[in-house]
C-alpha cells in the first residue's frame, strides 16, 4: 500500500481502490467509484512517437539486436527485422507472410542488386529519409520497384521528371519504358518533340534506331521552326554510321517535307548531297519537291503540308468585296488564322474602285490582277 498525505488532501492507492478527501470548510468527504477514475497522459504522439520507435529499431538494426533475418546482398550481410521490412515493402510482406521458402530462412540472398543501394534503402525503411541524386536515382528506382516500395519509387520518378534535358530525355524515356512508368515515358516523349532542335544535336539522338526516328519525324506534335532543321537532323543521324544507315535514307526522307524547303537550300544542300545522289530510291521524292516548286499547292502530298508548329501555316485571306447592298466596293484585305482563330488586317488594295479583279495563289503568294490593278502578297507564316 502506497500512502500519501498533504495539508490539502490525501490520495490512498491500494487493493484497486482510490479514495479522495478534501478537508475544507464547505465540502464534506466524498467517496468516488474507482471504475470511473482515468489517467490520460500524452507523452508523445503522432510522428514524434513513430520517429522515436524507428530510431530505436534502427539502432537495434545497426547493433544487431533483436534482428531475426539477414539479407545477403552482393556478399555483404544486413541484419534486419522482418516486421520492419514487411511494414515498408509489399515484396517482403508477401515473402514473410506467405508460403515461400525464403520467408522461413534465416539468411535471404537477393541477387542483381548492389549492397550500397540496399544500404540506402534500409536507411530509408528505418529512418524515413533518403538522398536521391543523379548518380543513384536509377539504382534506387530499380530496387524500390523490385521491393514494391511505392512512395520511394514515385519520389524517384518525380526526381527524373525534374532532370529532363535535351541531352538525356531519350535515355530517361528508355529507362521509363523498361519499368513501365507510363507518366515518365509520356513526359519524356513530349519533351523530346517540343525540344527536337536541341535534342537532335546530342549523342543520344544519334544512338536511336530507325524505327524510333521515323516515329518522331512523323509525329504531328513535332515542334520545328522550319523543315531544314528536320532534314539536317536526318542527315546527321545517317552520317553517324553511313555503312549501316545509308539504306534507311529513303525511309527517313519520306518523313521530311522536302517541298517546304527553301528552293535554294533544296538545290544546294539536298540535290547536291552525295548520299542522296547515290540513292535511286530517293529520286521520286526529289521529283515531288521540284514539282511543288513549279505548281505550288496543286501538288497533293502530306509532305507539302506545313507541320503544326512550324513558322508556316495555312491561312484564309479575304480580299475586297462590297457592302450589303452591293453598291460600295471595299478595299479591305484580312487574314484569318484557323488555329489561333485570329484576324489580321493586311494592306488595302490600291485602285480597287476602278476595276474588278481576279485572285490566284502560287505557293505562299497571292496574286491580284485586273484592268487597272496588279499587286501581290507574300506569306511566310
């Protein structure tokens, strides 16, 4: 029995009964029901309590105290606690909670992973923190994917998304494909298409296979200011390994919009190129471009249509006209851009009141002619 007294009151705890009495001038002794007495103490709660437990378990792991399993990684032993591993990893939860023989072994050998990466993951499992950087992100993602630690895997994906650059986006895309990370694959591809000009100047671009390159060249989301950029990228890729790749030249040039090249550039850089001259399969493509230079829009081919994000685009030009009554002739000329849905005022026609006129187009030029009128508009965008 523990007996405690003071001038203000006395609490006696023993044999499961507690009695409290307060001696004052206005209160009498009160006897309370011991079943209703509670002591609620919050010493540490939430993340604070969890951190303390983890820190203690981590110190146990590092000292080899209470450990009940050893992970053998690349010849190095890591004593661990099955409960801690299972709480972090779906992989270990299935192993220790199922009928797998490894779940009942004292030493578990995990192959094809590095001891240094496993050490980082164990620090994360027991401590909740890890440093992800360029030289370890791929190995951490690979191991977190194997062990099915989803939060860590997602953190690696987020890190890689922030590292996308013209020099590495193709490599990151292949890595994402190998682990079926759809979101990272899509972001890498979109980055490549939007930064094609810069990407095509880096080593990873030259290492692509022909199927990949054709896929990107034919994608309507490819962003280039002019078609000359596409042609030069193709020729740079072919010349990186001429003996192996010259046979793919025709297949690649089919996806280069040769009719949209500047005629002078076409003559000097395309027709005079030795590799193209040696390829009889490319001759029909050259003929198509020449025909477009002569006949303009009358040549119907996907290669004569500007790419979506080029400086060139199809527009509608509204020329002249008259008022609703048909009496007053109008000099106004306006351009409508279907994709941006914007109108732009062009220069007014001179001498519009003196004659009726006809209009025609040739490539990027609009010609206006009449009895006392002749003028021309040229469009490059």
